[in-house]
C-alpha cells in the first residue's frame, strides 16, 4: 500500500486554495486516511502558518477557524498518520525543494504539488504496483 | 446512497481513532517496561519502542487538541468540506496561484 507522507508545505495546500492545492486535494480525496502520514512537527508548522496569517490579518477569523477545524479532523484526530513503518511504500509530498532533493537522493518517490500534473497523480493513484517514476 | 470501500474504510478509521483516545483516557497505554532479568531481545526492544511511539502519539495529539481548543477550534465549529473551505478562501479574494502558505512555512524553517 502506498503511503503519502505530507510535509507541512504540502499539507497546508489541502485546506486552502493556492498553487498545487488541486494536487494535494486529489491525493487526499482518492486515498484512505490510513495512507496519510505527517510528523508532529509538520502539524506544528501548519498550525503556526495559520496563526501567523490570522495575526497579520491576512485571513479572517472564519477562515482560520474553519481551516484548522478541517485540519484537526483530518490529521490531529487521526492517530494513524503518525505511524510510519519501515515497510511502507513512502511517497514524500512537499513543496520544499531541499526536502525533495534530499528524498530523491535517498531514492524516495516524491511529489511536488506545485509542479506535478493531475495526469501524473492519476497515474500514480491508479497504478497497482509501486510507481518508479517521480511526479515532479 | 451506496457506500464505497473507501467510505467504509474511513468510517472504520474514525471508530479506531475514538477507540485509541478512549484507551488512552482509561490508561491502557501504560509505559510499563517488560519485566525481564535478561537483556531484552531486539524484537522486544522494538515492541517497546512501538508501544511508546503509539502512546506518545496519542498524548501529543491530545495536547494539540487542547491547544486548538484554547484557540477556539472546537468540534462545535461546522466541519466544511475542502471545496467549501477553498471557496471561502477564494471568496475572500485570495489568488489561487499564489503560494504564500507553503512558502511561508519554508521561510519559517530559516528563522
């Protein structure tokens, strides 16, 4: 089973609308929650950016609350997202080029939602066997 | 409406989440070292680590929930679908091709 590890730079795109959101949304809506993984630090980073945007009045209180409510439901209440096993067929989803480069050097599959196409994601989601190519 | 395998899987996951939290509340996730006079085998050490990681995940998750509740993010707030949420964002006039949030997180890592 493919496991999608969401770096916070990709995670935030699931709850807002920005470049690459459609890719993250497609993955989240076409996979089971048991295929999602995040790190605690990733949750912190995501909450932090929403708090900053709210404090700087970039987003309204309504958007802030709604976004974090969804985020909480999807990830914080889902304890399985923290469990990564050595046998997982892990795919890193990140918009951080440094992480992507490091992951690729370790031969991990990566998806950069800011550059991946829907066709690549569809192909990845439909494939039965682990994909060999990068959607980046 | 016919439920798909994905729907059923998500329902089971939701039940499992609640079960994990209940277990934590009841103290089922205890940090009890294996009683043994001999050194633990690698498998036993691994099992301990996995149990500890699971317990820590529950504990940290509960702490996060508490922090969010203090910020007013409670289960009383209506849960929007991603599409509704993104529409809120668009209605507020945000550029869907910007990447302020992702880049903001990446920039934070340099601070």
